C-alpha cells in the first residue's frame, strides 16, 4: 500500500473520528496506540480492523510485527500524518483500530472465592486505567464499571491501564444489576465509605467478596452503603478525608490478597 502523506486522506479522517466516544460506540471500534498496548490486546484475543504504522521514524523497529499483525488492512503513513492521529507525545509509530468486546453482565458466572471490584461513576479516565492496572496485578476476577461516566475505551483509559484493560474482565452495568448478581451468588459486599464504618483490615476478605468504590467527590451512592455487608474505611491521619480512587483500590485489593495468601 502507498504511503499516506496527507492528513486530509479520507481514511485518516475516519481514524480521527474515533477520538470521540459517540463515534466509538456507534462503530463499536476504538484506537490502541503503542506496541505494548497493541500486543497485549492481541494476546487477550481482541480483533482488529487495521494497523497504521510510520516507517519514516528512525526509531521504528516493528516491521516484522506489522507484517504478521492479525488485520487485513496495514496502512503506512508519513510522520506528519502519524503525529496528527497519535494521542501520545512520544509515540512509537504504531496505532491500531480494534473491535470492542461484549461487556454485558448477562453471561457472567460466579466462581468460588472470587474477588470482585466495583467502580461506581468513575469520571476520570486516568483513574479508571490505574485501577485496572491494580486489578490485573492483584488477579481480581472481574471489575464492574457501574453507571460509568467515562468510556472504558477512551484512549486515556487504554494508555493509563498500560493495556491491562484487555487482560482484565470488565463488566459494564447498572449498580442495581450488579447488586442483584452479588445477591444471587451470595457475594459479600464491602463498601468503602466513612460513615458508620470499620477499618478495612478488620474485614474478612477470604470468601467471595466485592470491594465497592465511589468517586472522590461524591463517594458511594446510598444503594451500595445500604446493601453492604460491611462498610469499610481507610484511616486518615492528616487533613485529607479521601484518597484517589485508584490508590484506595490498591490498598483494599491488596489487603484482600494478603488475607487470602496468609
């Protein structure tokens, strides 16, 4: 295929449209930039429409990867074009268009002694991506994104998760549906909130359980506080009354892992 040198190329215009959430959802496709993230998506069974690459870069070392890449369309682009479609400053010359997976709850089956995490109404893509990295590192069974305020296929989620979005089972659903799933499968619910709570390490995370996290600004909804088996908190020694949601997730998740491994 000939090198694309114009940012006005119709195919490039279609790529740029995928920067918008509405277009991603309509086409059920999204962008993945960078060798590490693209390779992790491949390993996790994602399908691809196209890969775009920039052979003009002096640092470009992915010729063999492109040749064997599992997409019919392989598009070489000039450096000025790649700079237009890339969303990273220090890019490596690789950008792929992937197909979204199904993230509905209907087919999910509970496993014995599963560890689940619920992120309710997370607004910032960077926080969601960091939470997914923690979930991957800890071996969390499923991350539920409830009443989500950000698109899980936002490029900043993909980037901040370092591709762990692809390796982690992610379910998108309403809080009500997820709560019903937990009730049906007798999953203990531990909701992180300050009111009427116990210190988190006093909770028993050894059985099947779910750790529920809300936004930093509003915290958890009444639904999750009211239906918790236990409301838990992380003790604060300073003037701060909350932590970044991804930091809170890491503390609580790895306490659960510690208890299960002890």
